[in-house]
C-alpha cells in the first residue's frame, strides 16, 4: 500500500478525555478512532492488526477441533430467562432495546444460552458429541467505567468457544488442551513471556476458573505470581486455602498488576439443565451435556500489545501481527523506491510505501510511531553506499545492504 493513498493520517494529539496509553498511541498512529468512551472504530492499519490476531486465535481453535459459527448479536429473552440471566439484577451490564412491535431484545455479551438452545436441534445421541463451536464476533457490555482504551470496551471483539461434552472426564481433557492453545496464542502475538495461567473464582460454575493475565502497570487486576511454577493467583481468591490447594509457597509469590487477556470456565450442567440439553448414551439413557466456556478478546489483546510493546517513539509491533512487514521510505528517490516496492510486493511481502512529499524527519517519526518491524530507506546516501538502509524497529543501529539482497534479509 502506498502511504499517500492511505486516508488516515498520523497526529501529535489525541482526545483530551483519553487517558489510556494504548488508545493514545493507536489514535495518534491512525489505527483506531474514538467514537465515544469505550467505543472505537478500527481504521485500515488497525483492522489489519485485528484480523491477524483473530487469524492466530482462529488457527489455534481449529487445531483443537473448534468449528467456527457466527451467532446473532440480537438476543430474545426466552433462553436467558430459563437460565436466570435476563434480569438486570443478575447481569448488570446488558444493553437492551425494543423492537417496533414492543418486544424486548438484548445485545449479546456472551452466548452460552444461545449456543445451548441451538444445539437442542442437533444433539440427540452420544454420537453427536463432543462438539466445540466458536465465533469471533462483536460483543456489547454496558461497562460502568471504560478508561482502559481498547483493553476494556463497551463494544469489542471476542472469540468465545463453548465445549459440549458427554462427561466431566471428556470435558476435563479438552479443558487442558485449551489451556495450551491459549498459551500458544499469547506466545504468537508476543506476550508469552509475561502471561500467566491465573487461578480465579469459578463463580457459580466451579471452585476455580482460569484467567490468562498479562503483567502490565496498566492492568486493572492484582495477581500473585510463582515464577518457578509459572502460575499465578488472582487477588480475589488469594487466601491460605487456595495457596495450600495449589501447593504454593506464599513467601515466593510476587505481587503484580495485570490485564486479563483470556479466561476459561467449567460450566458443568448449569445451562444444559436450564435449557434441557440432553443426549442418549450407548445404553439409551438420557444424560445432560457437560459444558465449558472459553473467551479471548482479540481487540483487548491488541490493546495489551500496544500498551506493553511500545516505547517513547510509538508502537513496536511483533512481526506476527504487524499491519505490514516493511515500511519502505523514499527520500527523493521515488523511481528507485518504486522498483524495490514492486519487487517486495511481487515476492509476497506486505509493504507500506511512504511515497509522500514530506520532510525526511516527518517520515522517520511517523515510521517509529506506526511501528512496522522493518524500515527500508532508499536515499541518495544509501544508494551512494551501495544499496538500501535497513533497520528493525526494536533496534538502534541500521545497516546498508545491496539491493539484490533485500528479499533475503527481510525473509
């Protein structure tokens, strides 16, 4: 893509009411636009990053047998009334509205009830299970506070997968697989070395649930980490009984602020019983389906990466999710740069080509702010030294390489 054709522009400013670092950077770099508190539009650069994160999540879910679906955002009360979660007294962050005929509907904040009701049409025998549907879809939550940028939005993207199993044993086996899948996701987006499986309250579902918490000063949670065992406990359940249950030493636990980037729950029979989702086993006996729920927010994950993997100049995107692999900058050498651009694009390399008629200093500052992994400069100086100047975003020094070796270097 040629930067002169990119309709978004970088900026030195951001909305006065925006207090989060991730949103400030992403707005200034032209990745997102703030519509209102907790509500952001994803612009071309931002959508490329969001889609790459979603594709990594999708790949890991497919590897454990997930099947992608897309449920409706509009939710009718019926299934939710059966589970007891339609009431605002039980769930206080519903967005609800009315159809023109007066019927009340809600905007989905999760989809346990909807998937359970749907599966009643397709599950009747033990041969129909296990089943692992998931979706990557907009969710809506009427959050009391929305001051963490895209790490906590009122409208956001979420991957929610639901497991439908024949028994607790079958569920537990899948639950362990999904733990590893989540860790794979966080490693692939560049946060694996600071993300911990964290024991948290299981609420009404089970004794514990498991969160995936990424250490950052911008986080809203407090966790206690055992770095030797690579696990943590959320402050909400950090009591002697839990520490003893997990075989941990309180003296070795390190306190840290963190942001929750994923969570998984054993739901048991809560929703299958409420909505009467059953199957007949090998002997013809009717049994309830055992369920689990597994969430990751791709938009929240993008915000966490922006918050953590950035410096005083701007974004520092990991290669796996960067909007482009190469930021090609022409300094009054457009003809030579155009040839390099065509060569890279022809080889399947994603390139943002800064062909704008602006000062060199502005091009370099924008390149640092946008944070693409490789910066390649075509200038009279570089050509005079025998090639192109190349620098990685997370490195200080640049080097000159011959033009014919650019593909080898980038790949």
